[in-house]
């Protein structure tokens, strides 16, 4: 089956850099018109230009996932400018790396507000939009391998991503009757500019040796799962989390 997103409108949160930027490019290459969302709109302009220069179609919109009014305004603006939204990639997320004994209430709340509460609020706003137009759609939540494996100094992050995986199942159950599919991708260790230096260190190399494929993932390794879940190729999939981690969750203790 050919995967095409022609004539589809996709909203990507956290699209100003990292995986969000990569997801936006992947969707645009498959034909989607992409709305790039993040708190700081100025950082989105460069991504929109990149997509335009490559022959795609993108717009930028300010969106703060912890502010319901901001979310509603962003969804309305995208729909008014590009047309009805078909796809949401719920990518916004933060991580606080601290020992559990040193994690403050503010650390915990900030992580949960963005990674779990924010993901729910954006999904809810897009789902309301989809129900109002009487048409289904696809929501792809970006979870993490830490939803299934433990890691030190990531108590709040791991808990938020585990919650997001279960939220994916609950929303899939509730919204199936509206034709809305809700799935998730759980990336393992993906090499980016932010973590490249760490994984070149002895500590980082030790982490890589624990991955069965003995390598880090690359952003493009996530494209297959993303396009499957976003497109009609995955039309009978909902409530599913696809782990893309080089076999990390299967590695022995």
C-alpha cells in the first residue's frame, strides 16, 4: 500500500526543533500540509521555510500546551488557514533529569503539565474539532521507551510517558465511535544534536552496548511508524503503541 498524505492537514506540536521538526518534514514529504506549533513562533519560521524550499506547504502557529485558551486558538487558526485538521502529532515534551530525592514539586508538576496534561488538552481540542466536522482523524502521541523500562533520575519523565501510553488506550476506546484513531510511538535512544556528545562518551557508549542492535536510532528510523499511524495504511490500528528502540525493551536485565 502506498502511503500518501496528500490533501491532509497535520498539526505537529513541539515542532521548532528536534524530533518535532523531523516529524514535520516527514509528513510534508508525504504530501501533508503541516502546521508547526510551539510556544515561540519565531523558532518555527525557519522550519516552515525549510519545508517550503523543499516543495512542501507549512505554516507556523503559537501554541502553549499548558494553556487551554492558547490550544483552542491555535486549532481554530490552523483550521481557518489550512482547512480541517486530519492528523495530530502530539510531540511536545520536556525532561527533568534529577534523582528522585532531589526532584521538587515544581519539577514534577512542570513535567506532568507538559508531557501528560498538555498532551491530553491538545488531543481533546483536536478531537472536538474532528467531531464537530463529522469526520475521523489520526492522533499520534509521542511517548518513550521509558514508559516500559526504568531509568535513573527520570522519575517524573518516565511516569508521564507511562501515563501517556495508557491515556492513548483510553482515548482510543472513547473516540473510536467518532472515527478518531489514537496511537503512540515510543522511541528509544535517538541520536540528536543535544545528546550526540554524551553518546560519544564512555558512559554513552555503555548505554549503546545495552541496545540489542548496538546502535542509536536515527530520526528517520521513526518515519515508518509515524507514516503508518498517520495515514490510511494504519486505518485498523487504534490504541496501539509502536516501540522503535532497536530492541531495547526486549534486552535482558
